[in-house]
C-alpha cells in the first residue's frame, strides 16, 4: 500500500512526517487540518501498527516543563511509500546480461551465494541441535525480509517464506532461485535433503522447502525418527 496526501487522515500524517521529518502532534494536527486530540488518536493507532514512533525532544536549549514529544516514521513507515528499487533491479539484471553476458550474471549470483553462505554457516555453527539450526536459518531469512518461519511436519521440517523481497530479480533470472536452494542445502549439510515444494514463480502464493533427514546407507526406510531437535 502506498501513501499520498489525497488519502485518509492516517496517510496524511504519514505523508507529513515523510515530507517534514519528526514533528510534534500539534504541528501534525495543524498540517492535516484535524484536532490535536484526533492527531494523538491517529498517532497511537499508527504506533500500534509499528509505522511511527514517539520520542521526547530534549533539544539544545532548556525548556520549562516536560519535554515535548516528537513523532517520526519507523522503517516500516518509510516502507509505505512508493519505491522503484524493483524496477532498478530488473534493469540492472537486464544490463548485466546484455552488456557482460549470461556468464557474468551467473558470476554475480555465485558471489552473492558465497557471501550468504559465509554468514549463514557462521550463524548456524553456534547452534547446538538440528532444530536450532533450522530455526536460526529461518531467523536469518526473516531478517532479510523473507517473512520466514520453520514448522515441524512429522519426520520433516518445512521452511516457509511468505514474502520474497527479490521477486522482481528472480522473475528476470531464475538463477537466483536455484542459488538459494543450493545455499540451503550446503549450509545444512549432507545429513539433510532440501526440496522446494512451493514456488512463488510457479504460481504458488509463497516459497516453501521440505527439509528431510538424509537416508543412512543400510538403514531401513521405515525406521523411527531420531528426534534430537
């Protein structure tokens, strides 16, 4: 959802904070032509949504009485405004492919994969159990904007990503998707088999990966699972 000054009062407050920076509620009320009480009510609602934050303004000069409160956008609040980064990403992918060739694009994707591999491997190495490793992988992905979580399903685990922040790039070059699948497999190691079961680019509403314990040579396939998670 995007914000414009022609929409409702909540969006008008967000727009004014984006344009002017941190402001007290009274100034916001005047700018949006609403009452101070109405501004406070709206700001409280926006704060509950994580879109704005209020901080005391101590300033440089001494003030009489309590310090006033200034309201500012959070990162989520800034995210409500139009962003053309997806278009830029698609253009860059196209230009690399056109100017430098497919091999150069593959090299860039491989470099991104190596960088992620180093970060993920270092983080997962601190985990004591397989379950902790999978939960840490989901946390890392969530921090990158994938809205990731992990669920236990019978003998297996499922890594679910409800959002793809690189969807535009992946649509232009599915090497990104192949790279991420290979990355998960390498980070989790040979004891696990990672298979994509849902794919956003194939029409699913999200991406999901089933993570199963690798079969041990000579072990019966119907052996009970060793739950050390």
